[in-house]
C-alpha cells in the first residue's frame, strides 16, 4: 500500500469516475484501474462497484476511505514539520448532526477561511453513533453532539471509556425535540402535541432517528419512511407526506420554516432539555489550528443558543 494509492482512491471518490480521476491525476485510466485493483487485492476488499454510470463506494470502501484521509492528514503534518512551514495541517475534519448544519456551518466556514485560507476544513454530517465511533478512531478532530439532560450520565461514561474529551454548552429550549410537520396538517396550528396524536401519522425518519423515537411515540399505524437526505426529508414533510422529529435548532434559518411550509410544534412528552457537547480527542494534544477551530465552534454555538 502506497500513499499514492490512497490519494488515487480519494480522487475517485470525489469524481465518482475513474476516467475523470485519472485525468485529474495526470495518469492514464488503465494505469489507475490497475493501481486500484492491486490495492483491492492487497486489502482483500472491494472498494468500488463499477458501472456504466460511474463508480459507487462500497460499505468497506467508505471505512477505508475515511482511514485513507486520516493517513494523508498525518502525512501532511509530517511533511509540514520537515519543511518548517507555519501550517503543518492541510486538512481538518469535524462532524456534526444534520440538525446543526444551517445554524453553524455558514458562519464557521466563513470565519475559518478568513483565518486559515490554506487549510481545508471538511465538515461531515453524521449520526450520533457515527460521530462517537469515528472520534474514537481519530478520523475527526472535533465533533458536535446534543444530548438530553436525563441521558447525560451514560453518555459521559461512554466518552470516558473511549478517551474522548468534551466540553458542555447548555442548550435549553432550541435543543428540545419538536415535531416538524406540514403547515397543511391540522396539528400545525397547535401550541403543543402529545405523542398519542402522532400514532396515526407516518413518520419520516432521518437515518437512525426512527429507532431512537419509535418507542416514545407509541406508533403502530404506519411503517416509517427512512431517508438519507435532509433536504428530501423536508420536501416530503412540506408536502404533508408525514412528520419528523428533530431538535428545534433544525429550524434555524431554514427556508421551509421561514416560508411557512413547515411548522415546528413542541411535543409534550419529549420536552426534556438538552445540552451541546463539543468532542475532541484526549489521546493527543490539539494543534494550535485545532484549538482555534474549537474556539470558533464554541462561540458560534453560544451565540445561537
């Protein structure tokens, strides 16, 4: 396995095409295909599924690509130190739940780009479990997670077991779980709803959210619709296809909510307050740039909450 091969598979993932990746890398398509095949043979895993439409990353491939990006980051750090450059980090990765994207990402990218134009900041949208797991593996420098106050003890024990450091920012009202529902639905005009009133409605779940909330909602009439894209989820909600449950912060600066197409209604039984946890590794010291990123994230969250 060579660093060159790791760069190649990352480029293929970016372009979703071997021919386009080969062009960007200034090598022939057959040479790139041979190199990837050799890497797959060495690993004993298939990284990409080939088709006439392009390439699709396999489940094993997704994990290998995450590790490859981490290895290349470490390589950049070593190269930067050897060359005596001021910026020894070329890439930083952080993860956050979908609910925080509108509220945090625009300001974060703007501020960080002004400070460090030569550092690539990769912001990944991931679920609770993915963030904790990949923080443990060192894939992300910083993670953001919200946790209900009544569940914090077990969550903190989990972080301690994995040597993940954390800082808490009290969240309050805007992190409480709320109903996101079409303005066309009769429940949209309510001040609050109870979970029993959702029993005969269809839930549209974002990734694993259904497994987290289904017991609380006592649903039985409809099977959930599970989607992997937040924008698709909001479009389905606005068309009154079903409802979803998210922290209220998802509504921050959201076009569907601002236009009145989606209404946000508190759920009586899911009104426990939550706090925001900012995660980072306790296994090694944060670099100066990572500490700067941490500071910006904390300031943005504090301002919003």
